[in-house]
């Protein structure tokens, strides 16, 4: 009825050939079993309980820590960005990072995306520069991976990094005189964000 050719192949073995018009058979045996169960009737299959107890659930402490960091920074008035892990050496050059090899792509899509980044900061600065064309108040952060080659290893080290970028002017305070210019953000605004982060994380 399913137009499937079945031929015996020794004791307890069958050779099954599906018709060419059945393009839904992609996973081999699994698709065949699913089709047979459908025709036989799912309701007629016996219920089977797990033979072993479920494994104990373990928390992902690293992920939970990063989520806590994100929540604190959003509460402090920053916006999260997620940027490309691919960049170019020229974009990271102004950061004056320590000299190190890059993980380089053999076939990059463009010269601007030819290496894996050493720093998250360069990517966030690029987003901040783009946003400053439309406004003068930018407060951004990103939690992401950097990619540092390891000698003798095929895969790089991928430490997690946090980058913060604040530029623009402070919001108007209730004691400010009406119409008074808002002061520019400075070192102490960034210091306040970092102090709030360190305090809430109990570091």
C-alpha cells in the first residue's frame, strides 16, 4: 500500500527500497518506522515508560551569571548589542591590543570580516559610531566571546568578555534649572555603572 519494495536479506533482515516520488524519506530507517507507525495507528502502539530515572538537572552557572550581568546593566540604563564575531585587524588596531595571531578565515565574505575578533570593544565602538549619526546619547554593552589562538591547538581559546561604551550627555535632573545644558557623560558615569555591577554581583 505504501509502494515500498521489501525483499528478504537473510534471517531477520529486510532490504527496503522507497519509491522515487517519496521525497520525505530523508532520515532512512527513522522515516520508514514513522510511516509504518502512522499506517498501523499511533494509538495502537503500546505505551512504554523510561527504564531509567531522569538524570539530575544541573544549572548552567556561566549562563546564569551572564544573564545577571545583562539585567544589572539594563537596569543601569544601558542597551545590549550583539555584534559580529568576524572583524578585521585594522578595526582593532586603534585599541592597541597586545600583539597576537588572529584566527583567519580562508574564504572571507569581505575584507572587513576576515578574522575572528580579539576584543568585543571594537565591535561595540563601531555600533556606537553608527548610532551617533542619529543622536548624541549612546549607552551600550555587549557580553560576547573573543577568539585567541593557542599554540599547538586547532581551536582557539574563547574567553567571555564585557564591553561598555557610554557617550553623550546626562539626563536632566530634577534640581537642574530649566533650559540649562546637560553636562556630558564622563569617567564618573562609567565608574558608577561598574560600581553598581560589582556591588550587585557581590564581587
